C-alpha cells in the first residue's frame, strides 16, 4: 500500500536508479521515447492526415497507417501512441491545439508534447462512438509549453485494442475547428414531473 490508503496495482516493467531527482520533462521524454533525432526537423505543426502519415510513427506497439479518412492508429496496449518527434516549431504565440478524431473505445485520450521549455501530458475526454469529433485543447495551461515545439504524441484511448482515425491535428494561435452541440444534462423545470402533464425542459 502506498499513500493515503491507496494501493499500487499493476506490473513493474523496470527500475532505474539515478543520482538526482529527475524533472517531469525528463520523465515524460524518456517514457514516450522523445530522444535523439534521426530525421531532419519539420518546421510546421499542422497536419492533414488525409494526405498521408505526415511523418507520424507508432510507438509501444501502435500501428499507424494512412487512409482517405485520415491517420488510422491501432493501439494494442494502454501505452501505445502515435508520435512525431522531429519537429522544430515556434509556439510562443500558438496556444491552442485542435484534433479531429474518431475512436471506438475508451473515454479519455492524452496529448503529449515536448518543447525547449519542458514536456507535459494533456488528458482530454473523448466520445467513443466511432464518429468524428473535434477536440480543442489549450496546452499553454501546462508547464513546459512555449519556446520551440520538438515532439508531439497522441494516445487516442485509455483502453486496449482501440482504433482511432485522426483527420487532422493543428497547432494554432486561435481556437479553430468544426462546431458541435453536446447534450450534457437534461432537467424538467418542476421538481415533481407527472405523466401526461406538459413540462418545460431546461
């Protein structure tokens, strides 16, 4: 048992000992394989995956393929993700990121980024109905965003065996994307609604 009565559940894959405390950016970069660059850097961070994979690759068992609908990402494990880690883009004035994606499983996805100032994980809620939805993220709210963007990663689902289709991913100065109405709650105006009696819906 560790801390506040909670228990550690899972398998330990490996243990490494260091002579100093690692920063969160160092941990994230190592965990997601943001290491030495083998390809020349790309100076743009807006990708239309209907034109191909755009340099994105699968990691941790993920399979990545191009299709007319976008980038198809198959994730056999919880840590499987798609990555582009040879970027070099100034994001000092680009605070928003839009992802248009369809996924068939899970309820949360994670965007991972690494910049010259640090790195972070940005979790966001998804709709696993197999339909395209646009998710607008604000990575500027996370420590490490700014300077030059070096890498991006997308874990499309928090369940194993998920299949995602990513139409585009854009880093922009202003929020952009298709509008969408989502019903979150539905109430009747009266406290005790009765069958057969008209009610106002709030």
